[in-house]
């Protein structure tokens, strides 16, 4: 196989949603590699969210801003999510598939992390908010694809186990983020410039890791998930297949409300 054919086989471009792939028919052993890769994504966005409050407190001290202004970090982070999930990430997912969204989201995350460096050099809170928005855009893209991918990629009877397992690593990331952030960001120093440099180095390391992970996704031959794969899983799990109008999808509305209150409680 030549280089061109090799790259094409891993690009994941222009997925046919009417075709069945191997995703829903993978054995438990075969599904371990894609499960491992996508579970890392769950850890990453938990880690990023966990760092957010720590950064908030850190910037209040080093950039001498009040608490109200520092809330701009949360606004930038969560404000990017609906743009990603309802906008470009959804379009990429429908047209180019899950793998492309994973790579795209990781690249956005990496770009946002690298943008923390010039923001630190200029001691610009607005720059940090902009970088956080890009990070949120990347993570919103990843969340759009990761949850449905895990439910389908593997034996249907283990779909709940896969998603709960991955969510556990999301929680671990949420704990590790602020612990690491407090240890690195809040060391004893009176120099605000040195304190911001620690933020720069942490996010530089994150950016490098994320770009390397995007490369792993690109080179990995993980299966795509199509509408036909989802239909296959529905048939295998004997889920109610009634085709109801959107406004009668009451379970969806209840789940959305539950997710809204859950995120608010966090």
C-alpha cells in the first residue's frame, strides 16, 4: 500500500450513513482499542473542566481582576459548547464521520492550549478567555461524537457498561485537574510573571499531548458508526422502534432536562 492509499484509508472522509460498518458487530476484545482511545477523550474534557475553577482563582490573584470579570472564563468555555454541538461539529459528524470529528476536536483543543502561551506573555485575560473558547469548541466537538460512538462501537449488550466506564474517567479527570492545578499554579511566589509562566508550560504540555493523540486517531483504523449501525443495535437490543415526531420524543426532553440540571449542579 502506497502513502496516498494509506492516508486515504485512515482519513474517514465522506462516510455513507446508509452503509453498515463493523462497529456494531465488534467482539468485546476487538472493541477494546477504540474504547481506550475514546475513553482518553472523556478524561481530557474532565481534566479541562477541572482546571477551569483553579485557573479562575489563579487569574484573580495574578492578573488582579475581580470575581465577576473572572467568570468570563466559564462564559467562554461553556459558550463554545452549543456552537460546536449544534453547529460545525454536528455538520462534520453527519458528512465526514466520527473519526474526523475526534481529530478536528483534538486539533481545536490543541490550538486553544497553545494560544495560552501568547496570552501569558501579554498577561492578557481577554487572550486567556479567547484560548479557553477555542478549547471549549474542541471539547464540545469531542463530546458531540464520543458519547454516541461508545454506545454503538462494540457488543450492544455492553453499551451501558462502555458509557459508564468512560464517564468514570471523566470524573477522574475532573478531580485530577484542580489537584494538579493547585499544586502547580499556587506555589509560593510573589512574582506574577513566573506564576503565569507555569500556566503557559502546563498548557504547552497539554497541547503537545493532544496533537500527538490526534495523530494516533488519524493513524488508527477505528471503525466508523453509521445510521445503519445504530439501526442494527436497536434491532439487537429490542428497543422500541416507534418513529415518533420530534416534539413527541418525551424521553429525549427528560434526558435533556436531567443533563441541564446535572451540569448546573456541577
